[in-house]
């Protein structure tokens, strides 16, 4: 069994429009992008559509992917992020989340962090203090603006910003070689 | 000499990389990024964090027909479309240059106004001193040509200036060429002098 090597698969899509490679990429990324879209406030149906749109864009942009610039997942993340931002702008929303739509972050957040903690043991992200990981996650994955993270956690905006700054500094120190 | 000395904060770049900045501010940050390899590298590092989180998230099962639909959609694409380099402001309409103040002109940019944030270009002749003012919200600026100066230093092409409502300032355009800036402004500008207050209504877009 060949190991999943997304950068090579993207390259095959980009150079020879290899549909088998694309199906493999779809299998890995579409459900994860869907999860990300749900975290960003999309309904499951909408999230499915946005994940499809992300994979279509991946197909169309595959030739532009440069593995020297970004890991495959970082590249897919930027496409998904742009799809989510474009969708919100089409719908005339300033931010991904409104208070009415806000879900209770507490419980799912804790579970996600717990589930991820295992997977992240070997990774540097888990080395962050939980309070920092939480704000990083809410910002990068859930797509919440800093002001809203402050509201949801009942913290002053300055505290949220300084946690993000500390976390980024730490990630920068440890993940410097990642890209 | 066009070395960039004023950058967005790390928090701003992180917000940009995570897609949580509003469109108006994203446009100004993108403009800075088009000048600045340092900030591009930082943003890429933050995107790598997003990629790591994406890899490790629990998947949400796609609908059974999703793959089929996507394969149909891409079925007609034999070749990836040629990439046409596009300008940052290509998606928007630029208004006409309008007079706002002696030696100062402004043109609107059709970024949709959300939360009272407007995006425009400002062009000021060398030596002009903008009236002493403060803001009711933030004002983010990226210099495109020329330079201005205020109490925090000199801002030339590519430099980025984040001002918020706590700041009062009085920028002066440096000698040489006219200074053209891209600005995202939330709320309004409040002049601190009587003369400025007289023309205040003119500055509203």
C-alpha cells in the first residue's frame, strides 16, 4: 500500500489531469474541508457544497501548486479559506459568525481539542498552552475574528491578541522549518 | 530607496491568513503583501498552521453523490485554464478622482461597504499637510507611491500604517512626488480645527 502523498497527487492532477489522483485527494480533503466549513458556521448541506467547490478549485489550480512554497495541506487550507471568504462575501456577511448563529463552543470545542490532542502529541501544536491553542483554533479553523473570540470567551480583546501573539511566536520558533 | 519599514502586526497577518479580516482591510493588507516578501513568508507560516489543523480535524462525511457531482463538474476541463495574472483591484470599480482639499484628491473603490468601512485611494501633492485629525474607527493605509510622514516615522511605497480611534495624527506629504495611498477607513475622520470641521462633510464618500 502506497503511502498517501498529497503533494505528489496534486502534481499528477496538475501535470496530467490524473483523475485517480484526484479521487484520492477528494477522499482525504473533502470531508476535512467540510468539517472546517461547518466550524465556520455553514450548515452541513452548505458545507458539503463548499467542500465540493474547494475540490473543484483544487483541480483547476493544481498546476499552480508549488511544493517548495507550501505543504499540500497548507495549500488546500488556503483554497478552502478563500472559498469560505468568497461565500460569506457573496452573502453579504462581514464575519463568518453572527451571534444568532453562534453555536455553543464550549462542549464541541473541548471534545475536538481532546480528540485532536492525541493526534497532535507528536506535533508541535499541542505543545502550546491550552489557552493559546484554543484561540489559535478559533481563529484559524473556526474563522472567528479576534473581537468575537474575546466575546465568546469573556476575555478582554487585548488578552486574546496577546495569546495569539504568544502562540504564533512559539509556533514560529518550533515550526520554522515546516515551510 | 524603497525599503519597507512599517508592516502589519503579526495578529493582523494571522487574521488575514485565517480569512477573518473584513474585505476592506484584506484589500489593504493584500496590497502591502504585494510589496513585502517578509509578510508573505509570515502569512505562509500561518497558512501552514491552518494546513496542520485541517489534516488533523475529524472528517465530516460527504454526501454519497458528492464525488460524482465534482467529477462531472471537472469532466469538461481537459486542461487547467491558463492563469491570467490579475491585479489586486481588478474586481472593483475605481471612481473618478475628486477634489477634497487643496492638493488632495480621492477616488472611491467599490469594495462593498460593510460595518461603515470604506476603501478609497488618496492622492496628495508634495509638501501638503493634512489637517490634524482623528478617527471614529480604524484607518489602515498602504502607500503606493511617494511618501508621508507623521509622529511614527516616514511611510514610503509598500509601507503599512494601522491607526485606530485612539490616535490623532497630522501627516505631512514628503517632498518629491505626489503620495498615493490605499486606505480602508471605518467611521469618519474628525478634524481637530475649526477650518477642518468646515470641510468635513466634503470628505464623506
